C-alpha cells in the first residue's frame, strides 16, 4: 500500500464510536505528549478556542506568519478532503513521507500510553500530537493550534508555556453534553486554558454573559486580556479583526512585523463551486448558531435547495429550525462511509425541519 493509505488507515484506528471524553481525554493527551518529550512546547503557540470562527482565524494567522518568513505548524479541524489538512506546515499539506516519519515517532509512545492507561488517546489528540511532532521536526517558529471542544477539557489544553497566546472567538452553545448547558458555563470551560499564561484576546461576543465570565477569569488568573468590542459585519469581518489583534501581539513577541493577510479559502467553509452551471455552497455548519451565521452570509443569494445532514449529538430541533429559515426545500440525508461521526436519521431531521 502507499504511504497515504497506510497513514490514513493508521489514523482511522483511533476513530471509535465511544471515545474518551472530558478529564480522561485530557489525561490521555497529556500522557502522550509526555512520552513524546513535550513537542507542543518546542515553540511559542497561539491557542485558538471558541465555538465559531476558530478555523478562519487559524488560517488567516498562519498566512500572516508565513508571509513574515516564519516556520509555522498549524493544527486545524475538521478535515474535508485530506486528513493532512489537520496538521499543516507553513500553510501547506506536509508530504506523506513527513507524516509517516512523525507517525513512526508517535506509534511507540502510543504503545506506552495504552499499556499504562488501558486505552488509546482520541483521534483528535493523536492529530494534535502529530501537528506538534511535525512542527518540532520542521523546527517551527510558531505553533497555531485550534482547539476542538471547550478548552479545559480539550486535548490541546496541554499547551502550558506562559508565552502561549490565548485567542477566544465567538462563544455559544455547543457540545453541551460535556461543557455545560449555558453560555456562561461554556465560556468558563473555554477561558480556563488562560491559567498560567500572560496574554489573551477575546473576540466580539453576542452574549454579555460570555464576555463577563471571560473577563472575570482573566482577572482571577492575572492574565492581560484584550477585549474586542462590538464590530459591525459578519463572521468573516470578525475573524479579520481578531486576526489583526493577534498579529500585533505576535509581532511584538517574535520581534518582527507580520504582513497583511491574503484572502483565505477553507475547504468546507463557505466553499463555492459551480456544478452543472449552478453555484453550490459547501459548509460544515453543525449547530443552530453556525447555521444562522451561514444563512446570514448568503442572505443576498437565497438558495433554491438545501441538502443537509446533522451529527447525532447535535441540537436536532434547533438545527431543524435554522434549516427551515433558509426558505428553500430541504433534502435531509445521512453521513456515509464506515469512519466518522454518526448522523441523525434523515427522517428525524426532516421532522425537525417541518416543525
């Protein structure tokens, strides 16, 4: 088999129906990086947490760092077309030979973690570790790391250098089964990663509760927090503003200016294609808040048809309500393939849209 097939199959072994969550997931992630000699601390890091906009900020910031001739290892999720989208080097896909070499390094550490804990780390924790190992092998100047769910209970919370810059994007309701049932509880979970760090940035928030909680925690942890107030415009404008503020912090930390950002197109994020002469928008919005933002981003081009599948652990009625507000017929489908998340049944999602 090819290196791409072997590496992808190796990674897919960590995609399981009921993965470790919460405190257990963090312990396993910590055990893995400990075995690897803490590759996440090879260079200063930007740790991006939040409910929406993380990927956009990560991509924009990576572009500016690369434009300053810095070596950058970026961790993003999810991937759309190629698993290497999760661990970029200088904004580009690493070669499969580079991925294979990093996997060989990680595999031995995973054997020790399994032996000690009786279970393997999550797929997300393994891909984060791959990003850091690839970055160390690449002698990266900066890590740009996008968190998954939450902050305190996220596999990326193992970033412990005091010069780690925490960037918090918009905070809303998501992953309530792990993070809490209110925006305040979720904000507290995400902001907890600031502890032990010196600087943080809070992007525009629609909830004053989220902003109040983050500011309270920054004060408690003696973190210098820069709060970005209301900014007119959509999520793309917000991402640009947050990126600009983060770039100013990094320019001071790294001792060199970062050039302006180039336009960024991410797979599966407002990705426009022309198929059969018609414009198709592909987007990974998977919560009521993100579906509402998607609708707001294309409200000047009302769709004639919506095709949607929703993860089984998402807010079914909330997502159905937002899909219904697109004002177009909705075809509900289910995820295909043997690897990946489980979906709500097409019938259940259709019922939610009708309601």
